[in-house]
């Protein structure tokens, strides 16, 4: 009874507060709004630093081109005017609406969705401003990086220059990660290219601490702390293009190990048609993307390109009429025009909590970085059932394994079927180097096996496209660092939801039953898609086997 009375009194107090705010707006000749009925745009909110917002009791809640709608408790206060002037100095046309103090507190609460990662990037290396000598050095192969480093003087004062060479060398060779691993005799420099690590150079034991100190300094890490892990970041800038470098330093037996991940926005600036999805599967994907609600799940191990695929989906769906919000861990790449928020465990902002809060922002499309617990799984499915289009990932070995995983996480069987639109399984395979590939000999036996393979594929696949079998091999060349491969492409399998799937879900069938059903319905598996890419001359049987397992008929 007391609880009901308290709730009634609270409601009356808020109604009174809103009436006072409305009268204050009339007095100031401004418009009044109630934020409990108006969504807050995270992208707009982020334009005004939280400290300025708190001092001025003002928040930016909507942005359209160069126009900003801001809300304030008192538009006449000096601190509010300072905040408005700040936004105007950034080139925005600002309109201020009056709100109550409760509405302002409500708006402030959304600052927890604003990623703080950009604020912590203190170091910046401008490639274009580096010394002419470094810029002229040819480091377009791993051997050349090693050669250039072997000619350098490894003195403490040269730490910045050595780091510049390492970073430029990794970028020139399409490296995704730089590993510095200390040993009793020095430190190994290794660069990951197309998913594989390559040994590049041995750094002397005496010089290595100076290099680590330089990396820490750029990344805003504590130089004097060496017995605990630290994470930081800095940026590499050339022209208008910036690459973020995520740094992880941790103690090891012979010193500190460091990993620098290179996040180039150009790497995920891929159109839907450039993902590597076959034409027949692409038609299925496009059809599912046109649906206004439901769930599209992507499965695969870490580093299999799931984020790139889902970002391509978001860009395909992005229009001014559609509101897209993401919750990620972490935000790896920024997409203009999409509100992206980041998990923050220190603030207890998890996927589940963030998803519940973001639902109040009236989104049309939601991207959830990963479904990893029961609460996130249940809320995601409910979001798909209540008019939202939901994209997410789940850890499973195949598209068919995603449904048993959701059941394991505690989602009700009767909810999964109606919520699901499409499940995708994907992996990345290396593409054979175009500069050094040569036609491979194809035996009559292999030709027969390939023809039988093609005959068994679903009728929707254009088999005429694979009539002329092209299989290549490569021994390597300088262009591919003698690996024989250059670049990667995704292979896919698609499992469409439907009434039959719902029956299996209600029976709580295992992964094997879902796989058999999917294949009977015409799903091409990851391995089958990989083999088709071999026949097209894109990759090799060896690479497909490495990623998907043995091909029995080879």
C-alpha cells in the first residue's frame, strides 16, 4: 500500500515539475518539451562534452545535418550560453528547448552510452611528417623491413624512428597485428598478415625496453608499471586518413610482451557485393534484409570476418528514415550516420543492460556485438519479436549450431522460431596470389569428382558459371611475401528459418539434426562454398581444408 502511495506522490511531483518547466518556457519565449516522450540521439549528445552539459544543465538531443536541437533547464543562464556557444563554434545552428530538472537528469543518464575511447587517444604519429629518409625506404615486403631495420642504429634516441619503420612496414604489407615478444636473447618482431603470423626481425635485448617505453608513452600507459597488464591506443595519421592502433602490454618471463592491432577503417569499407557471397546466396541475404523485423545471426570463430559482414549489412540498410543503434565490445570502426555505443564493464554497462536502455531510443535496427549470456539472448529475441530488425553474433561452429546455442542460453524454444530470419556461418580463406599463380594440372579423376560435386548442388546455383574449371597453384613471390596467397575472402553458409525449423526447435533437436535438415533444404555448406571458390580460381583446396577440415573425395 505504501509503495503505491509513494508512486502516486512521485507521479504528482513530476507532473508539477513539468508544469513549472512549461511556465518557465513561456516566460523565456522558448518551446517546452518533455523528454520522457522524446528520444535522445546518442550521436548528438556526444557533440557536447559531459562536463559542459552538467555545468550548463543542457544536452544536445537531436542532430540533422548542421542543425542541433538542445534542451536546457534555464536557457538564460551564463553556463548554458557557454555550452551553446561551444556548439556554435563547431559550426552548428542550435535551437534550445526548455525541460524540467528530471528530464535533464534523464538526458544525462545517456552519456554512459557515449564511447570515451577517442578521449583517451593521446598519441598521434603523422606519417606524412616523418623524415624524408624513412619515407623513401622501401619496406613493401617483410624481407625489406628486416633489411631496413638491420641498417638502423638501435640507440635509445632512435626508438621513435624504429617504431615508425615497424608501423609503416606493417601497413605497407597489409598487416593487422604487430607482436613484440621478448626472450632471453632479445625480442621477436612478428607481423600478422591474412591471419598468419610471420617472423620479421630480432630486436636486441638492450634496446627493447626503450621501444616498449616509446609505445607506452604514445598509448598513455604508465611507463614505470611493468608487472601488470595495460591497454591503450594511439593513432597513425596521413592526410585525412587515420588508423587507430590498439595496444596491449603484459608482463612476461623476459620482459613485457606487446601487441599492436592496426584498425584501418578502409578494411571494413566493403559493399555488400564485395563480401564474397555467391549471387544465389546474395539474393537470399537481400530478401532477408528487406524485412522490417526479426533476427539475423552470424556465427564463426574470432577473426572470421563477422563484424565486417554485419557492418556491410548496416551500411546497406542505412537511410535517413531508419534509426540504427549498435552496442559493441569494443567499437572497432566508426560508421557515419549510425549511433554506436560501447560496453563498459566498469560502469556495469553490459550487452544486456545496454540493450534494455537502447530500446527506449526507438531504434529500427539494432546491432548487438555478441550474444554471450542468457539475459542478452532473451532480450535480443524479444526485440526481434517486437518490431525490430536485430543483427548479432553467437559462438557456434556452424549456422546450424546457433539454435542449440540459444537453447543452451535459456531462450524459450517457442520464441526462437518466430524471431529468426536467417543464420549465417562464415570463415575466411586466403586468396591465391594473382601475380604468381599458375594453372594446376587437373587429372581426369579430379574432373569427374568435381562434376559429380556440382551435380549434387542445389538447383538455384548457376552451374554454367563453373563449367570451365580453373584451378591454380602458387609457389610465392615478393608481392605475397612468398606465401602464395594475398588477401582473404569469406566463405558462407546460410540457414533460412521457417515453419519446419520451428518444429525442430520445439523438439529441441541437436546440431546434427539441424545440419541434416539444412542440407536437405538446399543449404550449401562452408566447405562447398570454399570448393566453388577453388573452381573459380580464387583459392586452393589446401586452404579450404585448413579452414573447414578434410575434403573426403580429394
